[in-house]
């Protein structure tokens, strides 16, 4: 049992007030009539169409399409990839309401950013930029004149060697010091996971590529550095109307035609969805030991869904949490992520 849990029990015994622990947060893309989208946080015990317990929202936030967000624990910050806003916006992790970002990183070469990885120990921020490339910026940069530290170039077309075409779902593997993304081949649209050394600058051959029948229709990627596992979100359909999402779990050293260690799939998982919805991405909550799967609405916010599993779940597993509907997003959800404490317990107490 964690020290925080013991302290939480002591507070209850003493008759002091407590609050519901919160972990999952999510952003997304606004509906067509809007140019704003909130970041919302939910209780760890919330189910169904639950009301968020906190949100970062309003004109001062400048958030337009915050679909990918990373929590940086060293300074307690959120690094928000604002896709439609073409910027990285940095907020206090426990901010609430209509608050302005602490910093904005928005050089023109950033374009529409997707996933990002802040690495405090290296003072680096790695970002999928311009829908094509992996750029590294100084972590504490600000403004529109920020220069790249490094870039891994687009590799589409017949002459590209980086195998980056339209990357998504950026992760960093500390043990091997590699970055990895979900991508697909330029001509054939075959999906794969592409790995590069973090120190790659310019055009270089990937350190490895995971590509086989097991990576077909790859749509999201997450990494557990403690268990050394990769979680790959895929999907299948027999009629292009009814779809089933799956999570393929690989060793984080997997390459080539390697098979998954196991999968999460089956009717009990509640990972089914209907067209035109699509898999939005994966998140890991290390504090609650959960895997979070996003299924994104495509025109109907009521069909947004986040399904949470124990991180060791396998097979036809029963979810521990299923959140649904427009309370997740007024438009289309992005990739779920976690913030380990809510603002009430920002000083280190949680229950």
C-alpha cells in the first residue's frame, strides 16, 4: 500500500474531509461550429456520462484542438499539443477554469502538432510536428522564434529512408533511448510502428520497425517502462459498419514480425463501436495501474467513449471504468492521459 493511501485512511479516521481521487484527463477537437475545446478531468470512480470534476476551459486558455497532452511530473505541468491552434501550450497541471497558458511554443515549423513527450532530465520536448516529422525543442522554450535542437525528417515517397509518413502516437523508451510512432507506408497504407534513436538528426534509417499481420490497422501506441511493454491499439471489421478495437501487447524490444505477448479483445471489453467513429488512442495511468482506450465520436459527441482496464488485463477482460458521451468532449475526444492528483491533493495527499 502506498504511503499516500495510508495517510488518506488516517485522515478519514480523524474525521477530516476527503475528496474523490481523480486521474483521467482528456481533450479533443471542437465541434464544427466552435473554435474552442476544454481539457476535462474525471474521478477515478466515475462511470458512464459522468460530470467532469475539473476543466481547463475558456477564451484565456486559447485551446482550439488539444487532442494530445503530456503530464510532466518534475515541474507539475501539462504540455498540450493544440492541433488546430498550431502550438504547444503549457499549463500548471492542477489549473482549473479560464486560465492563460504559462508559455506557448509556436514556431511556424511546428505546424499542427500531435503527440509530445517532455523529458525534464534532458531539458527536451519531443513533438510530432507538421503531420510528418519528429522535432525536438528546448523544454523551457517560449514564443514563435524557437529553434529545433534536432529533427527526424519526413520519409514518405520512394526516396525517404526514415519511414516517417504521417506519424501519430509518439512515445519515448528510456531504456533504449528510442522514440517510436504509429505510421503507415506511403504507397500501400500498411500500418507499422517505427522506432528511431532519440538522437537522430535529419534523415536516418529506423533502429527497428514492428510490422506484420499483428500491426494491421494500428491506431494508437502507449508504453509501460516498468513492465517493458508496448500497447498497440488496432481494430477490425467485417462490414465497415460494426468495428471491434483490440489492444495488442508486445515486449518493448519487439521488432519485425514479432507476435504480441497477448491481447485484450472480446465482447466483454466494450471496445466495440460503429462507423464513422474511430479509435482515438491509448493512455497509461501508472498511479492507478490502468490502461485507457479512447474511441472517438465522428460527428456525434454522444458516442465518445473511454474504456479503462487494469494494466495487467488480458483476453476478454471486463473494464474497470467506462466513460461515455458529450461530457468527455463537446466534439471529438483526443488521446486519454493521466494526472496523478487532483488540485485538492496537490501537496501530496490522495485517497
